[in-house]
C-alpha cells in the first residue's frame, strides 16, 4: 500500500516557565499507509496529542517544531507556508477533537460549520455541501438528517455532537483524519455509538486515521497498528493483536494488565445490620429538576458498595445527600440505626467525622495554598484535638500509609502529580479516622496505571482498617475489581441492586445488560461482535 | 526573594519609585529643609536656587519641603483609606459571595445604590455636609472605594466557594471564619493585592481631585493635588523663565510617577499570578 503519512524523527519543543525549551516529543517516527489506522497510546504528557496536531502542521502556542519531518502525501507539512497550511487542513487532513461541545461554535448551526470547509476550499457550493452533509448525517445515523444540521450545538446530545464532528472532518473527504480521544468524555453506551460510526466511516471511505487515546481497549477496536508512547518517545510499535496479546516492553505489559480483571474475593452474605442506610431518598435541585427518586442503599461495615451509572444518573447527587450537602425532599440517611440530620450544618462534628469524601478532581479538592502537612493536619486538629507535635507524628504515619515519603509534608499541591494529589486526599480522609469513605469517581481523572495504584491503595486500606466505601463510578471494570455490592442507577432511579455476583451474572436488567456489554474489552474483535450481536437482537446502538 | 528573581525592568523601575515614595512619606518631614508652611521668601514662584532647591510656591514657601510634607499627607491618607476600604469590602464581599441568600441581596442593593451615583459627586456631597476634616475625607473615600472592592471580593469568593476544597472544609464542620480566612482568602490574595495597588492609585488621584476642587486637604497643610491647584497659575510665567514651571509640574509629576509605578508593579504581579496558576498542561 502507498505510504500516506511518514513522520521521521519528529522533535517538538515547548517553552517552560523559566523560558528554556524542553522536548515534549523527542524523536518519534511513525507512518500510516493509505486506508490504515494507527493507534497512538500513552498517558498524559506522552506527546500523543502533540503528534496528532503536528500532522495538521500545527504546534500549540508556546511549542515549536525543532526537528524531523512530517511527510503527508509527498509534502513536508512543517515547511508549508500559511497558504500551504490552509490548503492542507480540510482537504488533506482533518481533526476530530476530544470535546465536541468545546470545539463547535455555539452561535452557528451545525450545517454552517460542517459546510464551511468545502465551501471555503471551493470544493462545493453551499447547496451541494448541505446535501453532502445531510447524506453524511444519515450515514452516521443521526436523527432527522435533512434538518439535523439546522440545529445549534447545544440542541443535540454529546454523542450526536461527536458524530457531527466526524461528519465535519469528512466534509472535504480528507485522506487522513486525526482522532484525538473522541470518545473519552462520553459515557460507555454513547462511546459505542461513536466508535461504531467512526469505524464505519473509515471503512467505507478508505480514509486513513491516527487514533489517539489513553484507553488501549478502545484503540484496539479501531486501529490496525498500535504505537505506544511515553514521555515523548516511542515505547513499542506493532500490529494491534500483537501489542495486546504479546507486548514486548514492560510498560506496555503494565498497560495491558491494568485493564484486565482481577476480581476482589467475594464477601459472605451480610450478617450484621448495615452501617449506613439510605432509605427512599427523593431529591431535587432548587431549579425543580428531580434528580433522585426513591433511592435506597445499604452499606455493610468493612465492605464496598459500588454505585454505577452514566452521567446524569444521579450518583453524585446521592453522595451529596449522604454527606448532607443536599437536603432530600423525602427519605433519610441512617448511620448505625440513627437517622442523621438532613443538612450537614445540623450534623455534629462527630457525625461529620465518620463520613469522609474523596473527590474526582484532586486538583480542586486540595487547597492550593495549603501544604500537605496543613491539609492532613487540619482534621487531626479539628476532630482529634492533636497538638502540633502529635500532628507531625501522625501526618508522617499517614504519609507512609498512602505510600508517600515524609518530605512530601512540606509541599504544596502544585508540586505534586495527579496521583500523588489523590493520595493526599485519601490521607486527609483517613486522618479523620472515618467509618465510611465516599469515593466519587476517584480514578476517572487519572492515567490508567496511576488509577490502578490508587485502587490498590484503597483496597489495602480497607483490609487494614476495616473501612467501608461507597464507590461511585461509571467504569464497570473497576466495579468488578473492588465492589462487594452493586447499585445500578439510571435517570435518578435504582435499576438493580444486590451482591456483585448476582448483578454480574445473567439474567440482567436490560439496562445493566447494556452497561455491561458496552464496557470495552481488550480484544480487537469485541466491537464488531457486539454490534453483530445487538443487530441480531434488534437493539439499537444509539442508547 | 525568589519572588523578585525574574522581575522585568519595568516592574523594577516601578518598585524603585514606589519605595522612594514610601521613604519620602516616612522620612519627609525630617528631611525637609524648612517647615511645612514656613515662608522662605516674600516672592512667589522663585525658580530653583541653592536656598530653595525646587524654588518657591505661590506664597513663597519652599516647594521641596511642601513636596516632602505633602508625600506624607497624600500617601498616608490614601493608604489608610485604601486599607479601610479593603477591610470592609473584602469582609463583606467574601461573606456575601460565600453565604449568598438574603445577606448577599441586601449588601448587593446597597452597593448598587452607592455605585449608581458618580463617585466624585457623591463625595463632594458628603464632604460639603460633613465638613472637610481628614477623618471625614478618609471615611468618604473608604466608603466609595469599598463598593468597588466588595464587587471584586464577592466575585472571587463565589468562584472559589464552589471548589471542592471549600466543600470539603464545610463538610469537615469548619466555621465560617476558617472558611473565609484560611480556605478562600489565601487563594484570592494575589488578585486582591494587584487590585490594592490600582485602588491606591485611584485614591491618590481622587484625593488630588478633591483638593484641586478645594474640598480635600485644607490649607496650610500640603498635599500634592492641592499644590497643583495652588501653583497652576505659575505656568503662565514659564514663558519668562521655564524653571518657574517646576512649581506646578513637580507635584503633578510626583502623582503621575507614583501612579504609573504602582501600575507597573501591579501588572507584573498579575502576570506572575497568571503564569503560576494558568501554567497547567492541557
């Protein structure tokens, strides 16, 4: 096959705060043949998005090309002038960004945005471009394709918008499309519909692609070959099947195993009365939007109940009710047989101490102006009345427990990595010596390997300290690995709840079935098999 | 001292001028060759000479001495008024932004009313009713400025109080004092400090305007704005001897230099703030 894209020893540098240049892509070479899809895999900071943007001859503000060549269709795109780049972007190479919502202009209709490129490049008249766009919308199974484009971005769902963006990328029939984490911000069931649409498109038009993701299982569905990147260098490159089934390098092996299932040993049936109960909670926000209706949940001492659901299912609102940040309309939260006051302001400090919370975004969960020692020391002082020297000793113990060195005590959050920040959040929760810890999507903002470390830490702490977790997540692979009991939520209602084994073995509730089957598996055939199975059963891919 | 390491030249010059002004205000009276309202000559607007380094003013007083005394009055009143406006504005703004509800509504409407009246008119009105003593001037300026500070502090507190570390503090059972003082204030400080610099400038200009209109610092006390007014006529005689123009220009230049200097320092601090908080990876 003809070589379409050839990147040779690409070096991209970024300016640091001190004004020096540091290499963010350090001599990466890769190639894409016509009609082929290359998957770029790596953690944040691996340089994958930088390479993706480089294919469009673009370097982010503060970055520059410092070496190497990007030959696309026989042309080194780095050397192109302004006009050359204009001719390149759209007709030859197009880009699909992670957040369609942030990439579309909210003040323009979808038709105007999708048709802009072919009209500007003189490839079609507005009428032709609209016809083409409507046809593309139809291919992508968007509703009411003739008029879909008359809507504004906020009038369509996230999954639909992401597909509209794929249509926009296809508008000039480019030879290469760069997909930059197009499904990362979507729910699992929506991810399937977008993945299926992208896969169809590429197959039908023979478009080549560069597919960027941190999720190996997702990349495996789309790519012919996978290139693993880390710290701006290539770790490993090979055919998809070979990289997944027989990874050569230690880092790739870690990435593969982090996604694998290693289920938690099963807890026996509940014997004692539950530690915490949520009984028939109905809640709404002041806007009048009802977000929880008649939700109940029971948490046994020393066990983990996972609350699973997609965005908008009300799982985080449930956490707000348990902590007292949102007062429910009806229902109650019962701790060891005693109903807690609905609002946190009415609860005693002793009651507040027993329920601690760990958040999704460790960046905003820690006060950026407080050192680690101050952050961890505050609950020690407030709840346990420790003096300065006792606090120092206990902080050191806690740091040791979460796997950080004692010298971290004097650092500010800005000097920590994402995983380290999340560990400090865990230590702050532990400092209160709680009975219950609510974990709200604690790993979803972290890279896979870091997330795996956090999960292992939480499990170890549960084994050592007998903590009870309410674990809120959208990721079923995590549920399988850490939960004892599962509550599945949708649209503010509990769909199904019970011990993990019962939830995970058929027969399922139809929604649980949809969720379970939508979780990507690390097999290149998985998506095709799933779609075939659903088609046979007459289940639409669009949830 | 690490804070000052990568300071650009403009900010360094600004900081030097600010420090010079602070020195003048602190040591001015003891450095002044003559007393504040001492007449050194019977002739007004003498050009600079060995006896009077900057010449004399409209009443034959030593201009340099007046400048040095004036620094203390102008900067002192501006500093105190700005401090009071920040103490009041930040406290109320934080409380309104964090607690919301009725308190926010009541304070917000009061501020709306005060801001609806042009600040110079409002101040002139209050000064003509209450008299023109220094404490009254400070109170009037502090009130007018506190409304602006309130708006900024409220907006900062609203942005910060929805962040999860503040939520975590609430759930921990912290009292409002801790939440405002330890969680919100340290994070709002850099923009507030930059704002302090700018407000301080406005206040100096404002005092000068008041003095120029005759409702500010009363004679015989020296202040820079008043000195510009007193000596404005001298500009007519500069045709005969350009050096006579020093009398009105010296205090005017002092005001302009300090204003520009403070702005240079504030710009640098704001830029620095943006660099340290906005420098995250995509």
